[in-house]
């Protein structure tokens, strides 16, 4: 398995993984919306994919300079179901964090309040809840704001 920068040739795979995965399906991410998110990130140059034997099995899309004012922002991450729990998501997060923390002091992300597995995944990687936005993407469900600071040297 290797992590490499995402490019145009990966758009199909990123869309396929995103629009067939929770929480994106529950949040109303149609195929068009998934593809728009993928194109925006890849055009800006900020995305990584995980590849196993030539097959794309996961991705992370992020912003470095134009997300939150004080730091970069993880826009979306997902790993093919059969590849989860093998360290792929952690490797993708590490690659995105390295790119963001080179320039900014914080990494921010939003995660749906019902996505408990992802919240645990982020907390185990040093992310702390710093707020929430009620009724953000789905009525009755909050988006939790999480932050990881650049480690002090
Ligand atoms: C969250 C996600 C990206 C993690 O990727 P991953 O490759 O399974 O992550 P890793 O193997 O590096 O780490 C798995 C860890 O998360 C936990 N975990 C969370 N969700 C899991 C899942 N669905 N399957 C397996 N492990 C999961 C494991 O217990 C493990 O903990 P550990 O590191 O303490 O052992 C992946 O589960 C996924 O694609 N989820 C669906 C999409 C999603 O929720 N994205 C986040 C939107 S904000």
C-alpha cells in the first residue's frame, strides 16, 4: 500500500468511494456533489490517495490556506470498507497533517455527531472537540468541530 498525491486520473475512484460510503450517503452527497468535492480539491492540488496493487482504496481531501483562518482543513476522508482497520486511514491523515502543519499551526475538521466511529478515530489521533454547529447538514444532527494543534518542538 502506498500513499501518493491525488490527480485527475483518481477522480472516478474518489467519487466511487465517497458516494457509496456513510456518512456521505446520509448527508445527501449525490454522485454529482461527491465529484464536485473531489474535483475542487484535486484542482487545488491538495489530496492524497492510498493505492494497493494499482487500485485506489482510500483518499483524503483537504485545504491548506483557504479553510479555517487559523489552520488547514480536512474536507473528507474515506477508505473502502474491506480495507478499513488496517492503518490506511491513519496513513492518509498523517500525510494530510504533514502537508498542513508545514504551513499552519492547526488542523481543523468537521464530523457529524452520529459518526461515532470517526469521532473515536480522530480522538485517537489527537483531535479535540472545540465546538459544534447544530442542524448543520442534517436537521437534528450537529457537525462537531475538531482541532489538532501542531506539536510544540
Ligand atoms: C474513518 C476511516 C477513514 C478510518 O480509516 P481506517 O483505514 O479504517 O483507519 P485505520 O485502520 O488507520 O484506523 C482504524 C481505527 O479507527 C477505528 N475505526 C473507526 N471506524 C472504523 C471502521 N469503520 N472500521 C474499522 N475500524 C474503524 C479502529 O478501531 C481503529 O482504531 P485503532 O487505530 O485504535 O486501532 C474509515 O473508517 C472510513 O472510511 N469511514 C467511513 C467514512 C467516514 O466516516 N469518514 C469520516 C467523515 S468525517
